[in-house]
């Protein structure tokens, strides 16, 4: 009996093995397809050969916990005159910029007279992106290792030019309710973005997770006295019946966006424009 049970378990394992191998192969194939799609999207940057000694595939933690003691101290702002050729240009900040390809691409190709700043909590990603920036000789884009939730205000309020665009694109979803406090967009960050944006400045938020997109949307919809949704102002921007933007307004997709669309996911986007000044509520409760 014991043998029979063991043998049958053995047979099941033997039969199961190819299934597991197939699943693994499928995952690897789809990851490779995704990587190829990203390489194609950013082909003109030709970044692959630019990080030769350290290998293209960095060993990088998939996630970090932004509430850990390692990330509570705000990051000091840089010396702006050292990082940008013209630190008076309008600034775009990408919060949680990941690999940074999206921002490097914009800095090189968008043609806007603008500076670009990426904030990212995974240090190794920042080191690699800053290496690319130096290799490409770009003087209008800079990446910082920072917990945006705690450092945005200090960094951005010290910038000498106007803050014209803030993007939060496919932020980590932290699905479990008890982990929502790890999400990057918390009330003080919304307040700081709202306060620091120049009049006419814009905020772009997007996610392939409806719950995350809705959370970000509700936070900025809450500032209806400051923001208009950009489709009301810019006829080139159109929304579906639910109020989500139909198209990507940036001219290039982020890496997460490429991966998600390859898997058939929908990207939920909103773009807000600051049309009135932010008057903080000084009422004493
Ligand atoms: C899912 S990835 C998306 C990256 C990129 N925006 C994209 O769409 O491809 C989210 C990124 O946000 C970063 N991140 C998470 N919390 C952060 C925080 N508090 N401050 C800065 N970056 C953060 C993560 O390390 C990760 O690289």
C-alpha cells in the first residue's frame, strides 16, 4: 500500500514535471517577448551596449517597502546648476520612474524646452540610468534615488524654474488593503504637487490596475477648485464615457505600460491641468 501510494505520487510528479517546465518556459518566453518589445520601443536610444561591464540585466529587487526605516529620511535637493544646463527651464518630474528609459527618451526626443527629473526608490536603477544619461551627454535630465512620498516637497520646492508636469505612471499597486499606505501617492504628496505646480501645469496619472487608477483619480478630483481635467481645455485629448483618457498623451509608453498592453491589459489614465491657484486651508479645527 505504502509503495503504491509512493509510486502513484512519483508518477504524478513525473507527469506533472513537464507541465511545470512548460509553465516556466511560457513565463520566460513572455518575459523575453516583453523585453524585446521594450527594446523595440526604445531602439533609437540604443542603450544596451551602453552598460557593457556590468551586464544589461542588473540584479535588482522587484519591490522595496517604502515605509522601511531605510527610506524615511528625505533626500536633499541637488545643486541644480550642476545637474541641468539651464535650471530655469520648466521641469517635468516622473515619480517612480523605474528604469528611466521613458524620461531619457523624452529628454532626447520630445523637442520641449524642458528639464526632466526622475525620482526612484531603487538605487541600482538610478545608478544605471544616470550612467546612461552621462554616456548620452544629456544635460536636461537627471535621476535621483529618493522616496518620493517623503522627499518630493523638499526637492521640488527648491527648483528655481516652474514645475510644469508631474507624472505617476503605473505605480506599484500594493494590492492588499493593509498595504495601501505603501502606495506612493499619499495625501501630503498630492498636496505638494498641487501647491508646487505652476498655473497651466499638468499632472498625468495612469495605471493598468483600475483600483489604483481610481484611487489616484479620486485624490486629484478632490481638488476640483484647482484642477480641470485636461480634455476640457485641450481638444486633442479625448476621454471614454467613464472619463479615462483614450490615448497616451506622451508619445511614448513606459516599460510597465508596454508589458501590461502586451498582456492585453487596459491602461487607465487621467490628465489634470492647474487652472486656479492653490489656497491652503488655514482654518483651525
Ligand atoms: C511598477 S514600477 C513602474 C515604473 C515606471 N513608471 C513604468 O511605468 O514603467 C513602479 C516604480 O515606482 C518605484 N517606487 C515605488 N515607491 C516609490 C517611492 N515611494 N518613491 C520613489 N519611487 C517609488 C518602484 O521602485 C518602481 O520602480
